[in-house]
């Protein structure tokens, strides 16, 4: 009972903002620091204050006299991980009434009390692109989140203003997922035709708005689907495109060429077959690597060498979890697989951090340890690519959100699925009350 009351009080304090103010600077000392934007620093120092990084350097870096010191001797400090494709938070997307739902927003379905957020923090994930599902040609708008402690969705939004609706990108897909009976397409060719028609209608709506010149009497009837698609056409909303086979990848590149939208290719199981074409198109790829056979037939030719193939041609590449396809707690392992298959250590680390930040238009705030950026960092027990390494602490904007030393937090990293059942919270949480 005392433990429950203590946790309840902590929750209340967090809800009032009292637990989120970083009044004193925090200085992390003694670790090997991986800034990502520059070479590793032995016996490095990272200073954070008011949610941002104020200094990064060697042991001679000035530390404020009133700073709280965190001794990380023998550890690794690197930026918080950026997961460009996840399904944590218990949300959903479009339904069976249509194959295309540009107006659907995943932000309207996120449960901030979902244990999946706790799980992701234990894997070092600090920034995430939460997607609606992939069973549609267009399943809805994504949301970019910071995995802060939260009592409402507003506490987690990367940009807190939700009134303009621009909380993320938009999720599109091709391949076999949406190949079913009407109103869904039955063939790949029909899938592409339906998307081309959608873009043409969006261009028409865009032209109507332009001709109105701001005159309310001349504006077309408001269309939420078309509004979202115009944001895509104007480059204000990134398209995150689920795709696997080489022919599906090339279809997306043709659509991009025709309509000029910005796109990140997701999964791209056969990227190794069309790496040159991806690089020539200048688009980024957010890839997943699998450690066991099985899954859908269109991904049967996935290769661990995908990361190397994209790196070799100079294409931007990031990793993602697609949680729960792979587990957020094992995100670091994705880069280790890439290195094992030939990626450089530097590019593999970028693929967990700054490359993903670029694909979410967040590189000015997250993805590297640089002065002025958000104070999102993780402390590792050892080399990032070792199977023996685990995340000891996760910090977001200068606030510690995960500490492996705390048993009621560590269990979300080490426990099996029983941890995430409701009865567990009778012992460790107030969420079930």
C-alpha cells in the first residue's frame, strides 16, 4: 500500500510538471562519449541544463559548480535512439470502409499509459514515429513522439501544438498487405492506379484553393482528406511508405517523380536489388533486419546486407523496430546485425540516431550530442554492438525516464510478456487502479 501511494504521488507530481523541471545542470563524466556528429571522446563530459545540451567535450570541459554529477566511468554515452517506424501506444488507423484514409490520425488513438512506452524506454528509444497499420494503401497520419513521462498525449508530442494537425507524417503502403477484395485493390497495378488518382485529386483541390486567393466565398468545400494530401504535395508532410519487393520500390520512386512528394522508404527488404536507383532518387530508407526466418513471402529475399548496400551507394539509411514485429528493447541489436553484414560502425550508429532524425525532419533537435540540441541520451554498460551490453539509463530532455537499477523499471526490460498483463500492476503501478 505504501508503495502504491508513493507511486501515485509521483504520478501526480509529474502531472503538475513538478517532476519535469531540470533546475540544476547535470554533468555526465568519465564515459566514452559517442556524439555521432564527431569521433568518440574518451573520458568525455556531457553537460545538460533546462532540457538541452550545454557542453560536450573531453575531461577538461568546464562543469558548472552547482551541477549534479553522474559518474559514468567505464560506460558509453550516446544520443537517445530514434525509431522511425513503430506501432507502440495501442493506436490504430483506417478501417475496412476504404483502402485510403488520409484524414485518419493515429494521434487520436494513442494510449499514453500503454506499457509499450515503458518497454521502448528500456531499449534506449527516446524519439519515435508511431504509425497506423499497413493493411491499407494509406492508413492515416503518423505521430512523432518524445517518450517523456506523460499523463496526456500532449505531454508526448514532439511539437506540442496539435491544433494545426501536423503532428507527424503520413503512412502509405504497397505490396501484398492491401491486396484484397473491393474496396481494396486486388492487384499491384490497381494499387498504383488508385494512388495516382488520389494525388491527381489532391492537385485539383490544391489548384482550387490557390485560385480562391484566400477569399472564403471562393474556397472549395473543406475536405479533410485533400487537406492532408495537399500538405504532402507541398512537402510539409513526409510520406512514410511501407514496401518490400524491388518492383514495389520502383513504383514508389515513379510516383515520387511524377508528383514530387518527399518520401522515406520503409522496410525495403529488396533494397540490395535497387540500391543504385534509391540513391539516384535521393530518398532515405528506414530498414528492418530480422534474426529468424518466416513472415510474409514478399520479404523472403530480405538480406542483412541491405544496410551495407545502401551505405555503399551513399543512400541515407536508418533502422526501425516496427514494434511489435521486432522488440524495442532490442533496437541496438539491429545495428549490430548491420555491422556483422558489412556496415561501418559509424553508419550503423548513425542509422540508430541522426539518420532517423533526418527522416523525421528532427535533425536540428535530436540524433546527436551537440550543444543546443535536446538533452536526450542513453548510458550503456558497454560497446553498443555487443550482445552483452544493455541500456543502464535513458534520459529525455535532461530528465531520467529509465533506470535499470530500479527493480520496478528494470522488469520492463528483462521480463516476458507476463510483465505486460494487467495483474502485474497490482504490484508495480497505479495504472490498473
